[in-house]
């Protein structure tokens, strides 16, 4: 009796089984997410794909289509776990800029309706959004005229999107804090409201109590780590938002380095640096606000920390891409949870201008262990 053929089939099936197991383990150990910021609905772009004065809606729709193409064709079935956006969804409503309500509607059309990113299992990728200074100023008011004077639509929209079981119709900046955390495949993601000020650090302290010291932690916020004085509560007079002092009262912490928005933020930054020293499993800080791709080390005002920072471009206000639209970029971040290696790649999504084919820009590798 010849058993060669049955054993060959069994061997093939066994090989296929273990190949699938190995493939599944690889997928389970890799986190992929797209990171962008400062989408600024309400602005127009001077030049984009052979057009003049192109609205943010059109530019962002083109960027999302490039993201969709990337997800479909270039990740070998691993998928995208999340799309993360760190604020300035709506541009501030100055000088004829559309309302935050209109901007939020356009954001939903673009990043919810036209977003077809998928995880490895075929389910929809998570959409994670935190506010920027423009979103907050629209909600609470600004020291220059806006029309309308206040419109909290993007703050309410972000809150309801991130907390679907806690829907609100009125926004209160002291009560409706948009901060939360999420574990993805053994990595702890913390999403903050604008900047890790003293109030956010109190909340983070509670959040991190249940996180092992060996678990890598990533922070996401709108502001640069060397935060601007204007973000803080006005230390003068009535502590209000006014044209003389020009503080924007974006975070709850009072400004402690003086009484002028042109001052330093040494005390405020040192508070954050001390927190990083205490929680040395915080490995990377992701932010927007300054609008160009950069991977750098933040050392704090007294050079006592060495925190990896990943800054990203803006589709509407890019410091470099505003002059050269071929430099428009978002970031693709991959984490191998087995090795602890984080790889970030700059995705030049408009390099070919008339197509959605992307090119790779700069790349960085950082060890999370």
C-alpha cells in the first residue's frame, strides 16, 4: 500500500496551518497607525493640484483618499489599527472664516464618510481625535473678533465622537475634558487635551496607576512640548480672555512665569519634565501645531530628560508643504511589540499630485523598551 500521496497532502495542510499561525502571530505583534494634525477646515490653500484657492474640504478629501490607498495596497494585509488626529479640526472663526459648525460637518464627511481604512481583521480602523487651540478658542471665545463670537461645534463633536456613551449638547471646558487612554496590543496610548499641563498630569497619574512600569506609553497632544505662554490661564486682573493680555485660557493651569504672553514657560515645562522622569515608560510624544515633519528629542528647559517627539505636517498650514505641495505629508507609525521597535515613516501623499500614489520621505526608528 502506498501512503506517499496522503502523507504529502497532510504535510501540505500542516505547513499551511503553521504558516497561517505564524502570519497571525506577526499581525498580532504589529501595531500600525496613521498620524496627522491641523486639518483646519475653513481655510483655503493657495495652490493645490493645478487649482487656486482650494478649500480645506477638497485638500483633506484628497489626503484621506491617499490614506485609503495606502491601507489597501502597501501594508501586506496587516491593516491600520487607527487614524489619529491631534487637533485644529476647525480653523478659528476670524476674518470671514466659516463657522465651526460648518467645519465639523466637513470633517465628518471627510474623515468618517470617506475614510475606508481597515484593520487586519477587516473591521473599520479606529478614528481618534483630540482638540487643538483653534477648536477650543472657537468654543470659549478669543481676544480678537470672531463671527459668531463662540461656536463649540468641533469641541462637542470631538467629545461625542470619543465618548459615544456620554453625549453632550453644551460644552463646558471645565467639565467636558477630552482626555482618555487606550491599550492597543500591549502599548498604552494616552490622548490629552491640548498640552500635559498640571491638571492633565493629575489625571494621567491616576490613569498610569494601573499600568505596569514595563508597558510602553505614548502621549498624543496638540501643543509642542515647549508650550507657548498664551495657552495658559491669564494671571492678570480678572483672569479673562482680553485683547490687552492676549492669554487664551486654553488649559486650566495658571501661567506662573510672569504676566506676559511673550515670556517663557520654564516652570510649566519643568512640571512636565518631572512627570516624565517619574514615569520613564513614557517613550514618545506626538504633536502637531507647528506643522512640519520632524523626529527629535525634547530635553526640557534644564536638559534633564530625553523624550522622543514626533511632529507632523498640516495639509493646510504646512511650514514646508505650503511652499512645495509635493512635501505634503502624514506619518505612518508601525510598532513591533515583540522587539519594542517603533518605526515612523513620512508619507508624501501628494508627491505625484495627479494621483494617489504616495512616496516615502524621512524615516525614524526608536526603541520603546
